[in-house]
């Protein structure tokens, strides 16, 4: 077992990437599959969302994708089933009508002037339904550094933590018996 922190590991954006730092999720996946054919747990997607830290949550998602790629490279699809899913979603959205190529961590530039806000302030592409980043009156985001790793994206309802969402989550499976994963899965 590899324990690299007394509590949660660092976010990918803040991880010490030199030889004395924590391994990446992809590195842990590679080693776990080489040694014991098991998968590690590290991605902090959930934690980032609960704090309305969209950049951290999205970078953790990219890191998880790298780990899945490593698992696919190190296993044989003929004898190994790989399942990727989540236990819940978050009330997190991409808002407005942006032009292709709009900065995901930036502001919406409405295509049509009738899509402007009634208070004249720009709004962020990423938005949470609830959470700790609710502000009233609404903040002028054009004066904020939305690319900062700790920028909390706006939320519509004040709560100490962002909640989980209620929609179905995707399940992706490959390998033996993966055909059993289709449609909606119910567990009681």
C-alpha cells in the first residue's frame, strides 16, 4: 500500500511533480497494475466541485483520463474488464451561448446582444447551481483572475458546500462481459 499524505493527496494542479513529490494518478495506476493488478484511488474531482473550484476538478478529470489510458495500455481487453463511472454528479454547468474556442475558464461573450445580462455584468462559462461561492450583489467577474487555481466559480444558491446532482452518471466499460453495462443501471 502506498500512502503519500496523512489525509487527501494534493490536487494535480498543486502536486509536487519532482522525484520527492507525490506520484500522479497515472503513475500509481501503472505501478499498481504492474505489481498487483489493482487500481489506485486519488482523483479529487469531487473535492474540487464541493468547493466550486472548477479548474481543480477539471484538471483532476484529465488526470483520471490519463490513468484510464495507462490501464488500457497495460491490460489485455480479451481478459480484463475496465469500468469507469462515478457515484454521483454535481450541479455544474457550461452556461450561455459561446463562440467556438471560448476560454472554458473565462467569460461568456454572447453571440446576440439580447443575451446580455440585465445587470450589465459578464458571466462565467462555468457555473455551479449552489455552493460557497455565492455572492450578492453579483461580482463583476471581468475584474477577477478566473484562471487562478483557487478561483471559486459562481454559484446561484448560498451553501457551505456544493451539493451532489441527481442525474444519471455515465458508465463506460470494455472487456469481458462489458456488454452487460448498457442503459440505466439500478442498484438497491
